[in-house]
């Protein structure tokens, strides 16, 4: 004020000698900091429970359950991979090495919550309680989705990367608008974080404070492209800060740690705190799928280093050391897993029953005239063929 | 799909000529009043009421949770609508301008169009995707595309476009009521076209999937839809001086396609011109002409002709009148239907 006054004075009072030139700085923009980034930043080191004092706080029942599920998951991956070699599955993207992430993702959810899996997340879907044969329908090739998503609150396994993330946001948002206590947990890989839909989903979720948890399983590679060529971010969890949500970094091979971090993120979402981005650092032990040759893009040494940090062995070691698991317990878990695999093998060896007329049954609520014509054409072709029309065994491949 | 009566507007539109934009807004308003599951979603649809004011007043009447201004991200708008529909809502999304909808195309093609099919019928997606489309309003680039061929080429979508005020109301109500995704193309140069839209005597519109003969004639059939309907009706009037009695079929729905109405008309007239402003090569006219040829070959007196936009990216506004099929170009095509005389 004084400066303005002084200037005014000097311009109107001509008799007085000019005073010193007063510098008036241009005003700053009308800007206020929106949020403090510090609480959103992930810890620099992945959170761990195994091998730390945090184990003593963990629920022993939970630890034993996680172990049993890990062993089953490992066995499931092995059996499904074997089924690809027998031609029973068209393809299987193994999650061997990532079982802790898969199992924890399923176990942190309540019944009314929704899981949004990607194509590699069969284990999570099975651990949530879905019939394994229904979970493998996509990969077997007899239909795209083998279950009613609304009945199980599991979205279809998504193949295009990150496109399921906005679905999770929309569903969680809709549930909240209806006043329902529902959290959506959306799974995505490290490669998926480069997709536009990842960005748009996180942005929408943060703006809407939607009850969503984004769970990135960073297994090191998007098919053959390593993380260093995927992103220049300090970590994938750091991406959260730009959207205004917390980012959390966890050891993805430490089942109780993943469970704890996801539980906290789910709790936060449920209580109206909005979304969280969790990055689990893990490793894909097998190739991308059985159609991929991982030796072309990574060395044995790297794989061996990660085998030493195996999620099943880590938990087994911890539980044995603490006297919570003995040889009998280990054998029992293995026997249960073998029995599960045997049942799966038997059921997958049975030929699926296919109805070719299903091709036209689920395009629209009401078939268009064009589809009715085409359905009639196929019907006629089936009737003319030697095959019994409604059996259609083995026609899929 | 259901037949919807163009029902009585309550106050503001009564006893006045209504624009297509007003009828569309009324359709959304009445759908929202009838069904709490109907939610509007898009960029600028709330406080501003949409850049064309088609959603004007909906946020004020129903609240921001029902008519929501989203972040500026079309894939996010449509992708979140998928999740909302999975949870039982009936989202109506706005894609501000035709060419702004392209980022959402993956969601549209990979999920919206396929979710019912992927899930063996368990998860239908009742989503209406409103896309203001087409040129003729002097818009700069990316504001005037006719993108209907992309949508038509994607099985699982309904693709419809009204050309009258009555249809704008009735078809949008039907689209929102549909249990399948509907790409609802709004011809933006007809937004301000008016009609006496009588609130006392509801006009029943044909259900989605049916074409309508807007003008009967005996010499040839003009098959058209959306923004080109007015061009064709004008051309039909002008053609009377040349002795041509033209029939004009308004398709209204590109998917599903009403072969029955089109075929009946062309068999009566023996000649057909397909008129649309989207480009001709790979455009809707090729499909329509092929369908007519397959079904009417022995009834045709001349090849089925197409009058379409040129095969160019949409031109700048000062040149668009040279690109858009106008009355003269339609009349030239009609003149070329004198096939037996020339050959």
C-alpha cells in the first residue's frame, strides 16, 4: 500500500524531486497446494513380513492358510502347464513365482467384493472359490468366460491390458452410489501400467474417491520387455502420487506381507478413504506362456536368484523355523494339492459339450434378422453333416 | 426393440415447436425420472449442460451423481460406464464430438460390444453411447466425422441415428431401455431442426431396427439416414420437376438393418440410390448396395448407386460444402438411373 501511495504521489506532485524507483513484483498465480504428497509416497523398500519381527504379530491361522493355498496354487500352475502340453488347454500363462500375490488378492476380499482379474490371474479366481474348470474355460477355448460374473463377483479374465481397470472403478463407484459396501480389487501387470486405460482408471478412481484397490504384480517382464524399458518411474507404486492416491510397495513373494498391505488398502477403500495403488515386486519364473521362449530375453542367473526368493519356500521356512509347521504338515499340504490336481486333470480330460448354435445365442438380447438368417444357415449345415448336430464333440480343435 | 411413444413433455416444450436437441434432452430427463438406474456421464454434461446443451438442466434436477461431469478421458468415460452397467446401472455416456470418441474405441470394441457374448449371456451391458456426428456446422477438424462405418463393423452393437424430432425422443428412450449397447449417433446439424411436437397426442415411433418410408414414390428409392434425410427429401421435391417420383427411406437403424423395408421399396421402384455423408469407400453405402443387389437383382432397372462424401479426411469448414452430398449431387445420381436409355 505504501508503495502504491508513493507512486501516486510522485506522479501527481510535480514540484517534488522524483523518489527512488519502486519495484513492484508481478503477483504469483492464484495457486494453492492441493495435497501434501508425502503421505502418498511409497516406502523406498518393499514391505516385508517374513524374516522380520512383523511375523510375530501375524495370525498363525492366516499363515497356515496362506501356506496351504500357496502349495495348491503352485500345483495348479504345474498341472495347467502340463495340460497345455497335452492339448487340453489352448494356452496357459503360468503364475508360478507369483502365487503369493494371487492368493492374497483372493483372500483379502469379502463375499460382496469384486475381483477384476487379468488373463494371468486364474489362481486368484480359483482361490476366491470359483470352480477351476469354469476358471479355465477361456484358456481351454470352449467359451470366453465360463461363469456368471455377477454370481461370483469376479469379472471375466481380461486379455486386453488394463481395460478391466476402468470397469473396476465404474463398478465400485456404482456400488457406492447405491450405498452398498463393496470394494473392487483390480489386478494388472507391470506392462499394463503403460496403457492409457491404467492412467484413466486411476485418475477417475481418485477423483471419484471410488472404493478400488489397484494391484500391480510387477513380475519383471511384459512378454519379453523388461521393466527398465517399460517405465522410467522410481517404482510403479510412485505413479500413485500423480493421481493423488497412496502408493504402496510390497515384497510380492512374501504372502503375509502382500496380504497385510492389500488388507490395509481394502480397509481404506471400504471406509471411504478412496483408492490405493499397490505394487508387488515379484518374478515370473516361467515364460510368458507356453508359446514363449524366455531364454531369448533373460539369463539363467536371474531366474535362479529369484528361485532363491520363492514364495512357497519363504513361508515354509518361516513356519518351520517357528515350529508352526512340521514334516506332516508339509506332506499334508502336498497331498491335498496332488488330490486337487488329479481331480482337475480328470475333469479337463472330459470333452466339453459344445453347442455350435451358441455362436448366435449371445450377441444381442434379441437376435437380429441378419443373425437369424445366419443361424438358419449353420443349422442347415449341421443337419446336413454326418456329425450329430447337438453333440459337436471335438469340433473346437 | 420396444416401440416408444413420443410422450407428453411436461411444461417447457408444450405447444411449441421443439428442436431435436430439446427432444433428446426430454428423452433423457423422462428416462431418468422413470428409472433411477439411468445415469448420464461425460465431459461437460453437468454444470454446462453439454456443449450442445443436450443435457441442460439434468444435473440440477437429478443431482451430480446422476448426471456427472467426468474427467476428460473418453476411454475412462466408457470404461467406467461398463463397470457401472455391470453393477446394474444404465449409463448414458456422451462422446462430445464424433472424432473425440476414438480413444474409447478399444473399450467399445473389446468390451462393450462383446460382454454379453463373452459371458454367455450372463452380463448384458445396457449402455447408450451418444455421439454427435457429421458435418455441416462449420466445425474445425475432428468435429465433423461420420464414424458410423466403424461402429457398424463391430458385431454386438446397435447403431442408430434419428433424423426427426419425434425419432430423437422415441429412439433415445428405446436406446436407454435396451438391454444391449446402442451407439446413438446424433446428426449435429439437425440439432436445431424443429417440428411441432404435440404433447397432447403422443407420436408412436417405429422400434429401433425398423426403417420408415418418409416419402412414397414410384420412380426410384433414395435410401438414407440421419443428416442426409433432409437433403434427400429436398431432392425428391426438386426431382418432381424432372418427372421423377422418388421414394425416400429413412433407415433410422444401421444395425440391425431393415432389409425388409428397403427391399420392398426397391422392388416397387426398381432403382435405388444410397445417400450418406460419410465417405463412400468402405462406407455404409457399399454394404447397403450389396444387400440390395443380393435381394433385388431381378427387380433392378439400373445399378444401385451411391452418393457419399469423398474419400478424404473431413475437409476444413470453408470447403465442406464441396464434400457433403447436396441436393444437386443426389439429382445427378437420379439422372444416371436412366440406365436402359444410356446403355
